[in-house]
């Protein structure tokens, strides 16, 4: 069994959101074949639009907003799962004025 305690130093600002990678690169006793993190988009904010070569999935765990992939926008809410193909620009906007939008992201080759 491996349990990773939450430490403040693991929380960073990436892509314009607060993020905590689930497995810290080069500090874990194993290296899974995927990357993962949980992230918080603050009310009224949008993650920085970006592109990468990996496949990615977002799991919305709290709140709601708008998922933007390329030129397409779609409302998302708690419980939604979003697949993002490689090389597609994407961002997640929190449409709330008071509640955080929290999601878990997993990416792989």
C-alpha cells in the first residue's frame, strides 16, 4: 500500500489553475504509465488554453462551467467526463461567481 499525504508544497500554479499532481515526478517509489492531477479553477476564471501531444481526460468532481476544445464550447457539470484528443487546444472556464470548479485530469501517450 502507498499513501501520499497532502503537502502544501505539492500544490502549484499550472495552466492558470491551482494544481496538485497525484504522483510527483521523480519522488515516488514507482512510475505509472500516465500523469494525473487534481485542479481547481476559481470562480470566473479560465485555465490557460494549451496544446500537448498526450491524450487527456477531465473528470469534473465539483462545480460546473464551460469546456472549450478547439472552436467548440460545451457546458459541463459535476460527474461529467471529457476526453481531449492530442494536439487540440483546450481550456476550462468556471462560470460560477462563487463556487470552485474542481476536476481530476489524467493524461497518457
